[in-house]
C-alpha cells in the first residue's frame, strides 16, 4: 500500500513538473523584477544598423523614414571629442559593431523602441507563438534605471545600504584597467567607448551600466550612469546628466514590460 501511495505521489510530481511552463523572457533582456526586464547591454551599432536597414528596405533609401533613422556621426567633431576618424568609421566599421550607438536623439530612441516591439512580435508570430505577445520595449524611467543599476558587480567593493534602504556604491569599482575609459586625464580624453559587452556583469547580468555611454531615460533631457567623458563623481546612480541634443557620449538601453 505504501508503495502504491509513493508511486501515486511521484506521478503527481512529474505531471505538475511537465505542465510548468517556462517564463517568457523578451529577447536580449534579463529579468529585473516580476514583469520588468532590461537589456543586457547598451544598444549597439549593429542593432541600430539592423533597424536602419529594415526601414530602408520598407520605405526606400531616400525616404524621410529612412533618413530619420540615421545617427548624427558629426557628434565626434564636438570640441570635447577630438576624434575625427570616428566620424567616418565608428558607426559602420565592423570593428565597432558591438560598441554602443551614439549620435541618437531622444525621439530616435523612442522610435527604435516602437520598431523593436513590432519586430519581436513579428518573429514570435512566425514561430507561431501568439501567447507571448503582450509586451513593450521602451526607455526606462529614472526610478527603473536606478533599480537596474543598484545591483552592480562593477562595484568592486561591497554595496552599502543606508537606513532608508538606498544603495550607496563603493567607488573603488574604477580600476586601473578601465580608468582610461571613464576618467579625464590632463583635461583631455585618452579613449572613447568600449564594446557594450565589456567588463564584469552586474548581478542582474547586465554590462556597462556605469560609464561607457550615459543612458537616456524616459524623462526627456536626462541621462544616467555617466560616460567615457565623465568624471567618477558623475558616474553615480543618483546623478542626472542633462543633454539637449545627440552627443558622442550619449546612448541608451531598453527595458521591456511584460503584461500578464
């Protein structure tokens, strides 16, 4: 009798195990909390070129729709970015395919999020996955960005929480190997961006949350995280960095909200 009961319970266990469905994770993202996901890395030149080419194929090379997708490569001529070769090579050269796209306006980033949502839904429909269609890629708001940045392995020391539960970062995360990217030396910049997949991931599995490029949030004119041209003090979770136009230090990553 005991053996029969044991077999029955084992059967129930396996039945429930097989019925359990794997949670949908939007392509390119990691889970931050229940319905909020965020990109593993900043949007790269390669990802943006895919968007540009899809628009060109759909509307034509000389269409206003296609022209509207083009980054402003002249941002590298900014007086703070004395890197003339990047004007020609940074966006399209294969060596920079995984580097974060720059020269993008807030409106262009918003348009990309909309296109990406539609594109992923299209590919899911090709796979006949009509169940997981209720999601949207968009820019994170300030609160969401600070949440996804709060669990960082880039912080080489220990994170400390205040009595209010606010995360305070140990600034020893700038090491000799990456300081040339993020810190000013003699008022000139010795390097620009690096691959969006550089350095250690944070505990969410995200790369380059701080430094590299400052990331747009949904509040227009505000970016977070600091960039290759910012000081260490500016590369803080609670620091808002303003912008008014596309620049060589400004990029973005998407979050994706999945509605159940």
